[in-house]
C-alpha cells in the first residue's frame, strides 16, 4: 500500500513487529480497534525473525555497516497549538552486537576432489581445501569476491576481520571421509533455511500455546514436537529420560534409578510438607537430600527444572511441575517448535490482525510523536513519509525509543547467541529427524548455563543433510567468548579436528542480542499513552512477551476480552445480511457477500490452510483437535 | 463499537444445525429404504454398490449393508474377469479406509476388510500391514486392528523376528499394552524355543523315557538366554510404573505357569465298603467306559460314579465292586485301573489281613502346589525374588509387587516362607481393600497346600488347620485318605460339595466357624463324629446331607441357631437315627 493512501486516523499505532507488538496488534484488531502496524525493517518479526540463509547474510551485512547518521528533519510545521515533538530513534542497531561469522566448509562444490589427493592439492587449489579457516578465506577473498554476491563478500571480509588469533592453519587433513556440504551448496539451498534470531520453544501448556488455541491463531501455524531432551555431561551427550516411555527405554538408568525418578516426578505434582519445609533453601540441597544419586540429580536439576545454583526449592519445584504438566500433551517432551521457525509466530498474529482489518506497512516508520503538553498524551505520530496520523495509543518496540528516555532498574544485559549449521546430529539415533533440546551445565563456576536447540530438516529450518544448532546463554563476554569454547568441545571445527565422532560445523554465526527481560512497559520518559514492548528475553518460554502484550491490552481496554476465539468464516454476518434468515437462501447470500466484500481474504485463508495440512505435520492435527474443542465451547 | 465482527448467535446456529440434520436424515432414510428394496429384488449391480457405499460411508456400522455388499461382490466375481475383480476389490479397500477414518473401531468395516483381503486375487499385504501400523500409531490399543493385523501377518508370512521387533517398538512407546505383551508371548516360543529342535509341535507327547516324569508341560517355553532378556525388559517396565498391571501379567507368564499333566494320582480299595476310589490330578469325565477295572486280571463290570455325584467332571470317581468279591480278609487281590483316554493305568495290591489299601503319588513327590511359577530354575527364581524385594523396599504398598513376591516365595520354598507370606497377605488385604476377600481365599489356598505338605512329610492321615483365618476350602481331592480333619476356629461359611471327596473321613472338627451350609458332608461312608459347635446352622434342612452318612454317631450343634428351634431334638432323632450322642 502506498504511503499516501494511509488513513490519517487510527485507534492504535504500533511500531515494530516483534512477538509482543504483534499479539497486541491482533488483540486490538480482534475487538474492533483500528490498528496501524508498521515496521521500519523490510521483514516481519524484528529480533524474533527467521531468515533464509541468504537473507541472514544480508542481515549480517546490515549489522556490520556503520549506522548512518540520522538526518533529523524538522517536523515542527506539523505541530498544532499546545503540542510538542518527541523524536524516536531511527535505528535499532544497538540491540545486536559482536556479529562474527566463521565458515568451515569449502567455498565451492568439491565434486572433483577425491579424498586422498586433498593434501597435495591444498597449496595450489584453494577451492579444494576441505576446511577453510577464516584466514585462508581472507587470503582468497579477493579472488572470490568477483564471483560472489556483494553481501557475501562483506560477510567474508567480516569473517577475516574477526578471525580468532587461535584460528591457525592447523587444518585437519586426515579427515574428509564424510562428504561435506560446500558453502556454495548452502547458498544454493539457502531457501531451505529458516534461521531464528532468538531460540525459544513453546511449552505445551504455556501461555503462548494457550493463547494460540484460545484465539484460533493456531490455524495459521503448524508445530513439531521436540522429540528428546538431551544434556551434556562428563564430555558426553546423553538423553534425559523424562516421559514414562523414556524412563522405560533408558539404558543408562538402573531399574532402581528408574523407580526413584518416576517416584520423584510423581511426588512433585502435588506439594508436600517436606517440599514446603525446603521452600527458600536451594533446590540443589532439596534434591541432594532426596538421595536420588548423582545421575538423577543432574537430570532433574539441569534438564527438567533447568535450575541454577541460586534457584530456590520453591522455584525449582514450580518449574519441574510446569515441565511435567506440559509432558504428554502433544508428545514425549513438553515442548513444541513451529515448523518454518519461530518467526512464524509473530506473523500469525499479524495475520489475525489483518484479517480483522489491521493495516500493515513494512519499510515504514514513525519519526516522531506529537504530544499534547497539557495532558502529556500522544495525539498523533508523524510517519517516515511525513504524514500526520492521529492515534489514541501508541505501542513501540523498545529499540525505537531513544536511550535517554528509557528508564531501567538494572543496566542492560545481553544474550550470547550462536547459530551453527552442522552436518549431523550431536546424538545420532535410529531416526535422523530428531528435534533436541540440550541443557549444558556451566563448564566451570561462574560460567553461564548454555541452552542448545538442535533442529532437523523436517522442521523446515535447514536443508537436507544438515542440522541447525542454536546456542543461547546470558552474556559474560562477547558471544564468541562465551560460546566458542563449548562449540569446539562439542563439535568438530578446525580447532578441534580430532573430534572425529562429533558433528562438523559447516558454518557458524555468533552475536549478542539485548536481553529484553529487564525493561518495563511503563515508567519511561514518554507520554502516558505510549507503551514500550521489550525485545526477546533470554528465557526458554514466551511467557514474558505474552504477559507484556496482555498487560498493555488490559491497560488500554480493561473491559475487553483478550484475543477471544476468532469465529469460523461461515458464522460471520456480513453487512446487509438478514440476521434472522436461515437456510439455503442465506448460504447463497453469504457466498455473494463474501465475494463482494472482504471475502477474498477468507477464501485465501482457507486455501492456505489446505496447503499446510498437505505438508502434513502430525502436530498440526493435534493442534487442530484442540482447536475444535475450543470451538465447541465457544458462545 | 464500530468495525466489530458480527457473529451469528448460538440459537441461530442451533437452528441451522437442526435443519441440516433433518435434511441429512431424510436423505439417509430414503437411501436405506431403496437399498432394502433392491436387496429384496435381488439386484446385484453397480448402482446397489454405489448406494450402499453412500450409506456406509456415513454409518459404517450398518451390518446388513455390508452383508448386501458382499452378496453383490460375490455375484460380480462370477461375471467379471480377474483384472476387473482385482480393481473392484482394490476400490473396496480404499473405500474401507475412508470408513475406518469415520470409525476406527467399526466391527463391520474391519470384518469386511478381512473378507475383501482374502478374496482379492492379488493381495498387497505390505500395504495392509502399513495400514495397520498407521492405525496402531494413532491408537496402539485398537484391538480390531490387532486382530486384522494378525490375519495379515499370517497370510503374508511376515517373519517372526520382524514381528517381535514390532512389539519392541510398541512396548517402547507405551508399555501399558496387553496386546503387545501378549503378542510377544506367542512369538518368543517360536523364535527362541527352549529345546534345540527348531519348532517342537505343541502336541508332542512328553518323552516317556526321560527320568522322573515331570508334572509340568514344557511346550511353549522359551530358551533361557532370551528369558533373561525378557526379565530385564519387563523389570524395566514394572520399576518404571509398578501400578501398571500389563507388565506384571507378562512377568507371571515368563516365570512359567505350568499345568499339571492329567494322571491317576491315587487308587484306594476298601474291603469293608467293597469300593474302589480313583483320584485324578485334574477333574475328568470317566463316563462311560473311560475307566476299566481289572481285579486279579479279570475285567469287572462296574459302574463309575463321580464324587460329588452332580459333577460331570470330577477328580474323584468311585465304583462298587460286585458284592463278596473282596470281602474275605484272608484273600489277597491285585487291582489295576486303566484310564483308556490317556492309556494310563495304576496298580494296587490289597494284601491279606488288610481292610484297605492304596497306591498313589504323594503331594511332596509331585511338588503339586508349585505349579504356578515352578517351571523356572531355582537360581532364576531366587534372583527374581531379589529384584522384587528391591522394588518392594521402594514401594512397600504396591500390591502387584507383593503378590508376585508371594508367588515367587511359594515357588521357592512354601513352608520356609510361610511367615513372610502371611505378613504380605495381611498388607495386601489392607492396601487393596476391594480385593481383600480374594486375597483371603488365595491365602487359604496356600495355607491348605502347606498343611497338606506338612501332613505328607509327617506321613499321617490327620489334616489339622485350625485358627488360620481360612475362608475357603480347596484341594479336597488331595485329602482322599484323611481320617481326621480339624478345621476349627476359621472363617469358613460352608463345606462345599467337594467335601464329599473325603471318603475316609471319620472325625470332622469344625467348631468356631461361620458354617451355615453342610452340602458337602454327604455320602461319607466312615464319618462318625461331626463337631459343629458355634457355627451358623439355622434350619433343620441344612442338616439333611448328614442323613446320607450311615455311621454318624456323634453330633455337636451347640451354639448354632438351629439348636434353639422348638422340638429340634425329636426332629433330629428322626432325621439322623444313627446319632447316639447329640449335643444341642
């Protein structure tokens, strides 16, 4: 839609398409509010986005560019009596830092390279080297740049700039038994990737799943079960038995341990006096006193409660209970992952918003707010085209709020993230389509706990023959400093060439992202009807964003239902329809009406649903069942 | 508020739904009537096939229509060539698939599928197997599918090891599945038979030449190496969830549940009564001509009657010898009883001067009562008992664990573990109140078995089991030779018909019970004394069976409701003229 076509009046203007903003948009639109939802970026979902390999390369490039000095235009001509201007920040680049890329696979297809000849050829034919270190890349970068797209060139140069001093020419020449996927293949098959900037999972009974079901937004998405919970222990990746079937099948637990584990898990469901007595004492202490043995204690502490040293017994048991409640709803683990990546979820809510009349504009921003001095309320915004758009409420992603206007109780924290494309799973099993959640306890005191999610191609997030691994932890240093030691211990890279049984890393990306958990919705130096949505937090769940969205909605419309179930298309009464008429005539009439006004949208949606079902995730079906149940109860 | 989506109200929706249902019903009824009239007229054409298909796809449980469809299909078989028939049946299979989606547990659809599959000229069993697997992945306990699958497996000859792997998979995903465990129990003996011979016929007669003929039947057993693996698997299941009974049942099957071989366990000759009594290891029907009696080599024409007389199958049979044949004490006689059906026989010699004689296997020789779990080796049972005890330590109140421990203890050493067994039974009764009567009966059975064993070790004919909380009597066929029985201070309510098997009984002590029924004290030729003080006998009619015991002299009925009745003494004197010592 061209900018000049934008209506000049809305109930709510929302800037930023992250999860919280999108949920807010859907909620308002659903109850009849006029919503304008815009994002300065060219893609949906802000820091919650998922990218194809190629668009991720573009994203990386953008984050290497110097932020361009903002030209502050003077919009005071648009000011009315008693109004003042608040400029918004035009760049959200502060939320991402320390982007570093490493490529460990050869730049070109290596059809011609027979394994035995590699060593001899290496010096002469650069393209044949199986493992390219960033150094060798930098040497070759000039030649290659001609062939590559500009953005890739950027990426390579970046890689060479950020080369670790330890990345020497220590290349493994003895390997290459595995047929490796080349960088060119990754680029060629780039569309097979959907690489998430955040790494989270949906708890089967978490607030996001509840919201998706309640609002009927689930019809726009499909999910896969996380198939197993793993942990890293004594230098090995082990499966964590958490469901009854897992415990039964586990080979690492003795029968007595099996009984103790099942017993402990069953006893967790309801609070006992013993548990109450430990309440504020460390959870670790409570577990220790249960005499479960070291094995079980590790599983229960790190993988099921996902606790740290500071976790109290009360908190530990609460998260254990949540874990258990979520088990078995959709499968053997408590988690779901959206097919095509997490970036789908905000988009699904945007879609719901659009279905109910919300208007969307990407590559479009708000430059400043017009504030009525007397009331300290934002009356209107001025968009990037200089149009004045009046609104009653303004919701904004925190990245667009100038730093000096934000109030935070604690200094901003960062998350360390790594994304690896690997050639095999960290724990091979009978099925090569496993989705694994891996908990990695701190390697040493003071080190962060790392959360790892390994995705397989059937989640539609990576190309066949690869796995996509997401690592997340609270930052201590840069993402590279925090996570690369773990990567080199668990995977095979140029630094750890002797880890023959571990999966090889083909490509990896490190970056830091601002942790949104420390920022409040209100309390900033902003007009009273402006609400700030923080970016992604470091938690595994989506509770933070969903809670934030609901809170904003309730502040503005305390009487309204938050995301009530969307009606079925056939139950909607269109203008001019006689409410009391029933039967066949009505159906015809309805059909006509649909085609006449807004019907296209519904139709399109129906088509889309059909397509998704064909692609057929088992979980889709189950979601559907759940949905059906909700519909029955609808009033 | 403006812009809000208007949604039809519930009443409106209801009305629409109702109308739609009405319309559907009309169409359905019309089609059904059309179908019935076509069938009456004997129309077997494509049109009929189509109309039944429409009806069945909305209601696959309409049995008559499936029958009609089969008639049509069988007719079409006679008029079409093989390729066409193949096509028709293939279409039928895909139609059935859609019916199964409507109702995955439709008897009609599964039966019809089975029928079609067997008639298909070129069946695609792999596809059928795939369908079953899909169905079972949706509901791993759909027994219709299990049934159909067994048929498919049989017809297509799927190798046994692949089927075993299939049960592995299903048990792995959810072990609360009787079908999987049971299927396993049928596959294992085929894949890992106990004997080195690949597939012993289950009907193979037990080898006669082998040393002491074992009472257990060894067919359907599994080799030891595999058994040990199975023990491990099933232990994993019951340690993971001790409250899941399917694993425990499989465990009991693994531990071996042998049945006693049918045999003549005892022959008793009585000079005075001129009778021969034969006891069998299991109830048999010896009528007519099932048994042949040779007296000193001469076949005798005798009439066998079962004890108690109403039982068509009984472990005890009696015949009267022709009067005078053995009455002379100075004569010695040799008897042989032939059991025609089993080609078995047993000899018994009645020596000079003896009034009776018998020949039998004692319960201790046969290890009669260990048959529940006794097939396995002692060392294996011992280690299984250890793991169950380990579980019991963690789950002291788990009933399945307790019961299994009791059974294992009985298999190992019934007398040695008696005290522990009783304690476990007490716990069982407390933790599983609903089944406390069952546990009491089972405990009674075990106590009786122990008493029998003790009696046999002592080589006496006195059976004494007082103050053991007995609630029921059993194994009475083992007590053929008992002369003196003490059942006092238990909780017995009746002396059942089987009680009349105690052909040698002279004295019955049954004070302080809850007996209200004496049905089994019937035709006991030697019974002289019956002590029933403090029981619940309330009417004269309850005492009537005693009238058939010719030698009854002493009867104690003190503390029974019946003794308070008016003129009871006179009535009893009339009913039981032989009684000289009556206590009321």
